[in-house]
C-alpha cells in the first residue's frame, strides 16, 4: 500500500505558464531556379498521342528521360554519340544536317546543335525545312544578333520568340512556329 502525503493530494496541479507567443516571419518564397528541361518542353507544347517529334543533338540524359515520358505518336532521334538517349521509335546516328528526311513531315523539332560558329544556324535551317505548317521548332543555340540577314531570311515565314537563358551568357532558346 502506497501512502501519498495529504499535502500532495490537496494541492492543485501547477499551472504551466505559457511562453510568450513567438512570431515566425514567413520566408519569401524563393524564385525557382531556371530549369532548361521544363522551359524547352513547355515551348514544344501542345503535344499529344498524334504528335510527331524529332530530337537532334540531345546530350542531356535528364531531358532524354523527360522526352521519353511525352506520349507522342512518333519520336525520332538523331544523335552523334555512342548510343541513342531516348526511347525513340527511329534513331539515326550521324550529322543531322546531312540526313534525308521528308520536308514538312515533323510537327515538333527540338534541336541541341553544337555551339560552333554558325553551325547551329545550319541546324535551325534544316529543322525549319522539316516542319509541317503550324509546327514548332525549339532550339538551344548561341546568342546571335537577330538583325543578321541569315536569321531574318530563315525565319521570314515563321513566328519567332527568343528566351535568353539566365544561367548562360552565350546561349538562348529560340522557338519558331511555321506559318
């Protein structure tokens, strides 16, 4: 039998004094870091099961995985490395500019050309020739003076928008929609 002192039984429990409320300042949401993959894929939209997509010069494994997740009817990849990175229906190894494709056969073209003097513009020119009417070309290229005659000539029949990559000083994304 345990004996509890009478004084312990009769005393009410001590009130716990609350500490002063602390105000926690909410941190301002940080701006999302620039995401090249998300930006490029957003510029290709809309895509659906009936879309034909050509990807050339892809060297980013993380973007290849994102492209594989796009549910498109036909995915064609042209690659220069040892193996294709996407789960393309058709994969071709070689120089994109020299491969024979049917003109106007692609609804979407995504280009990651070599960033060498004017070589990227050769790729853009080839990509534009493959676009069907209403098709969209997205390319990550070197920054160019948009007033240059070659770019103006190539894009005269296409609406163009340019996204400058904030994390890079020498690259930009161009989006061209064929009329």
